[in-house]
């Protein structure tokens, strides 16, 4: 067997040991907007399934935030129902189609919130603008997740909190192997890196994790993060 053949066997779809190729070649923001334009209504219709599977993780992380709250990559507004009624909510997303569905959520839930089209990697808010910043299932789609997380740290008050609910590679080997096998095709279709390692992403962003938990066979990770970037501002 030649060295080339060995390499093919080592890196074949069922024997991956390196990150999937898709994760090394992220979509552009424009590409992601196009993907979301196609899937926004579909995702909105399937929110009942999200509530069954992931709702408890959202509620546990987001249910006690206070003050002015920024929902980054709010999508169709799935997080809104888990927030206290007293918060001053601002939601941003790169997709106008997602935001149209999020507006419906605000109306349905009778929430007085503001929505803006915006790139999470370049938030158009001043430093220390929010008491809490939340985001769910989002770092898998950002072209530069570290930049987006640092922006969350920048706009969050030093005494505030950043809360994340993320998905990634399972700690159950058969599930993880399937995720790795389908990673490239899944990313090409949806712009989602579903075999990512959320803890590594958060660590690389330089943010301090105060509390973290996992669930759903290790595919869901939640974080409470301290906005400890004050010295860099």
C-alpha cells in the first residue's frame, strides 16, 4: 500500500481523525443568508420539536436573565418564550427571513422586543450595552465563531452574563461517527458544523466559563460565561 493510499484510508469518511473539511472552509455571511432564506419557514414550523428536545436546556440557561438582553443570532425567535417577562429584549440575526418569523413570535407571545438585521461578528452596539447576552445553536454557523463570541463579550456589561446553548459532537461513539461521516454534506446544505466542539470554541475566544453542563448524549453543551474582556477594550 502506498503512502497516498494509507492517507486515503486514514482520512476516509468512516475513519476521520482530523476536523472535517467544511469546518476549515467556512461559508460567507452571504452564503449563510441564502441558506437561511430557504430554511427559515421550515425551522419555524419545527419549533414544537425543538421545545420537546432542547427546550429544557434553553429554559435552564436563559430563564433567569435580567435587564437589557441581547439575543444573538435569534433566528426565528425560539429563545423568546424562555425569557422572563421583565427583560428588555433585542434580537439580531443576519437573515431577514428568520427575523420575519421572529417578529411573529414576538406578536404571538405578546413580547415587546426590538429586532435588527445584523452580523454577529460585527455587532453595531457600544461596549457594555447589555446586562445579558444569550445565543443558542449559533457558533456552528458563524464563519468566525471566535469573533462573534468576543463581540458578545464586548457588548456585555462587566458585571453581566453571557449564556450559550450549543450543540456539537456527541460523546457516544456511534453517534459521533455518524456526525463526522455526514459533517461535510450537512454543512454544505445548512451551513451548520454539527460535529464541532463547543468547549474548544469558547476556550479559543478567551472567555471565562463560570458554569457548564452537557446533555442529550453529549450533543448539547450549555455555558454561563463571564464577560472578562474589560482589559482589552
